[in-house]
C-alpha cells in the first residue's frame, strides 16, 4: 500500500478515499484530481488493497477501476468488490468504467456499488459521485428516518422519499442512470413506476432531450404501432400525410413504455429489433430508420407467467431487463405517508389556487392505517378529493375503517391540540421503533448485529433503544449511552 496523500486544504478532517487503479499514470492523475477535497489512499494491487482494508482504518469510500488488473476479466473486479461488500458492507464504492457495460453495472449493483463514473471523466464527475456516496452514508449512519428529499422532475411531478427503502431506490436510479441500458420497472399499480423512470432520465446524460411516455394498454395494436413507429402517406385509410412516431421524436432521449406486459405480440418483435440495433420502419415504408433511444419499460403483471403463457416474448424480456427496479407498495413504506400527504396537499392546493387544508390527527391516523391497494396514486387522489370537497368526514368514510385495528389510538381532543407536526413525529417514531425492535428480536438482542443490519452506528442504536424504552422480553431496558 502506498502512502496516503494528505489533502492540501487545511481544517477539519477530510474523508479518506481508497483508490484502486492498476495503471500508475491514471492513479496519479486521479489522485491529483481528488487531493484538494479528500485524503487519497492510492493502490495498484488488489491483494494489497484487500490487506489494507483489514489492517488500516476503514476508508470513507472506495474508488475502483472496473479492470483492476488491466485486463477485461470481470471476475477480478467482482472478486474485489465482493470482498469489500462482505467485510465492509456500509463502505460506498464508486466504479470507474470505460463503457456502460450491461454485466458490469448489474454485477456492481448487486454487490453494493453506489455509482458508476464513465471514462473519460473530469474532476467534477469524481467529486460529485463521491460526495453523493458520502452524503448517503452519513444519512444511514445517523439513522436519518426523518430526512426528506424532494427532487423536482417537472412542473407537476417530484420524486419524494424519506425511508431507507426509498433511499435505496434513489441510489439504484442514480447508478443505472449513468449506464445507458434498458431498465425494467416492476411494481403494483400506483407505486410510482413512471416517477422512477423520470428520475432515471433526469439523472442521465439524456436529460436535456425528450422524455416521452406511451401506455401500451391504452390503444389497439394498429394504433399503438403507428404511435410508436409512425407511418407514411397512404399507409392506411386516412393517412393523408406522413407522421413520425414516438421513437423518431424521442431520438437521443428516453421513451417510457408503460404497461409493457399488455403490448400485443406482433409489436413485440418490432420493439425487439429496435432494442437490438436501433432500427425500424414506419408503417407503409420499406426504408429503415436508425434512432438512438433509451427504453424504460414498466409493468404490474407477472412477466414470467406471461412468458409461460406465450403472451410475452422471452427474448424481449431479456432485452428489456438490462436492470430491474422493484418499486415497493405503499403499505411497505407507511412511515412516508405523512410526508407524502403533506407533499400532495401542497401540490393540489397550488394547482387549484387555494390554501392547503389542515390534516387533523384523526385524518392522519386514518391515512396511516389504510391499506392503500391503489398505493401512492390512491393517496394522491384521496388528498385531491379532500381539497375539492373540503369535508374531512367524507374522506374518513371512504377510508377502510381503522379504529378497530388499534383501539389504543386516542381520538381528537387533547392530542389534536398538539398539532400536525407532533402527530407526524409520533407516527415516524412509532415506525422507527417498530423497525428497531424487529431487528433486535431477529438478532436475539445482539445489539452490534442489529446495528449492522440497520446500517447505523452502535452508539446510535443504543440511543434509540433508550429513546424508545426498548428491552428484551421480560426485562426493563437499562441501556446507557456510551461516550
């Protein structure tokens, strides 16, 4: 291991970045780019790197060349990445790659890589990727359950998240955005698949070009074909002039194929050709058109079952499945319901040019206890109806009866006077307490193992145990904070 290159800037401790690069010239170049912002630990040999991780203080992040030994054998990089992930699963890894190779991105993502930076790169690319990783790690260390991020995607849509599960989704979107390959977004109806596709587009190099959505289930086969690929004059009755399709219009941009599982089989072959070589023909034309379009597809159907029924082509599935993103249902991220409710309230009130309505403790409890079979879309529509009707009782009657699920919830009165902020804090605290208790029970109250599972520091876990008065069955908690 080479000697650490101390950062030039004085002041507080700078993050330590271990850089693994087989080419000494490139290693020195990367070190020079980073030395103003970080303390760099340069290494050229994978074996020395792994040994350094065992003997030295753990670095804050790792910057690793995908070809760690100078050849094209991905197994070498996978081996190093696997060892990093096994011994230090919380240390973020940034991959340097020559091209957005499908196998590289998928394998790196499975083994915990947070970012992919493509060559040639500039200082800003490296610093931005490392700062994003370090910021995300800080959130995890401090168990930032109340951290809220809102990323505007257009005038009407934002990506909003506060839970650990959705931080992982954001991280995956950032990773795959930098690798120009197809993405398949899976999830129940209303879970935000289109929002995830828009986020990937915004974070990609195509963000300055168009993002177009096509609902494959909303139109018959002939109309869908002309919508996607266009037609020539006279191609069919009523085609009085030529018209380009969505793929032509979206050249150099991103096309989002929603409900891809409903695409007619005859069109699947034409889509497969576009994914393979970027070419297709308009309806009524014999000439081929070449385009450069990134495809993001989404579905809420079981694609493998559709393949078994011969209603979806298996080869198309593997072409679309360059990277799979699974959106969780709202019932698995209930701690975000207060945040999402407030977001939709602001959004709908601005749209209708009215003041946001207060969400009382009773209504918030009802929202938090509802099953939400329609997921986030159902929640947004519920808030919209509340704004339009301005009748809380009507909304409460629409929701699944929740009082019977937990009779310990107090009704309005003294609790209502505490205000919405107090209720939101209580709801978040209850969700956080439940997650921590589950982790402790799963590890038989091995607090170090539970801290690793929750990806927080041991000290933070002790604080949370004391804060929520958690204790093993049959024994009162007497956990003291350790300095």
